[in-house]
C-alpha cells in the first residue's frame, strides 16, 4: 500500500462493501452526497452528506446502503509511513480525531464548503501527480487536520454527547460478541467449553431474542451475517496476536477459536489478503 491514497467515487447503483475491513491504515471517509450507513467496531451509524468519518488502524468497519443508492464519497487512507514525514506538532493534529478509535463529525454548510475544497484538491493532486504533488498533498493534508481538530475541540467543549448507534440493541450484541472473542483470545475461557458463548443461539438467548430475529436484524443493521461478524472479530484478534506476540501460528489459531489450522489459514488470507506468517513479517 502507498503511504497515502486519496480517491473520489460516485455511485448510482446500490453498493455495500463485500468484504469487512480492518487494515493497518488510518481512514477518513467523507460523504459528499447521498446517505449511507457505516458500521464501525460494534455500532452502525446513519450518516448524511457533509459527514466525516474517522477510522483508526485495525478497526473493523463496513459501509452499507441506507435506502438511497446514489452517493459520492471521498476517501483518504494513510499509514504511519506517511505520518513519519510530518513534524511532531503536525502529527498531534492528525491523531486528534482518532482518539478512542475514531469519530464522526457532521459539518455545517459553511464548514462543508471549506473542508470539501481541501479534500477535492487533495484528490486532484494525488490523481494527477504533477511535479511537486507530494509537497502540495502534505500541505493540504495538514491544513485539513488542523481545521478538523479546531472543529472537534470546539464541539467537545460545548457538549459531551456522542453519536448514538442506529440500533442500540444490535450494538449491544455486537459489543458483547467482540468482548467475548477478545476474552477468548486472551485465554480467559475456551468457547467450546463455555456453552458456545459466541454462537447465535446462545447470544440470542442471553439477550432475550429469537435466533431468527437476531440473525435478520444483525444482517440488516451491520451488513454482516452473525457468523461473518464472529469470524471477522476472531481474525482481527488473530492479527493483533501476530503483531504483538511471538506465539506460533497454530497457537494463535487455537486462541481465537480455530481448531483446524488449514481452515484458519484460508480464512485469514481471505480477511487480510496474505498468510498469517506474511502478515507477521510485515510488522517485524
């Protein structure tokens, strides 16, 4: 992946991300037109034109349709390699909207005009790559994040109320599943010996829901089937263990609930785009 990547896309047909994401890049998603749903970590948010979404590294996320197919978005992805080119003071402004895993920022019409101009100029520089484009891109990037930081600080001083998920009950279920998978990866319990704590029937029973209702509501609100979400969260934990520990791949697979190493390898490659060993080597 390049240190920074900027893209503008306009779609007129229904579109939902086919594959869950949890990559090593920071991400800024700006919805210029239309309406979308955005699943982040364990909650789904409804966003409208003029909304900026900030996704931290390795955070599970996915975009979904929300009744209106036509939309335009501008996407920025950047890595630590890109941030290494900035000064410590500049990096401080960049990290601000990612505190706590990310955030949403809804812009007024006046704010939209200024921010969108910077975003479109960044996309143009990245697309055309004229002489000196990296200098221009860096200057626009820093200007954008200083502006965003000023807006965020002003709003946090005025109110402490965060964005509310579109479906709080499903958000509770997703959070519970993520916490149980993290506990399993940490060796706090063995799912096979714990009554199937992250299986659909067990989770539905815990929340007083029928498996049929939970299955349909979960898919509608998050874009994942229940099984897909459990698998994605487990593989995200596997990524963390591969980055942060020296555990053998077979032990990582077992820690996140995979008893078959070949099955784990195939699932991991679909999720991360590389083998577990290749993934580990990229962080060493």
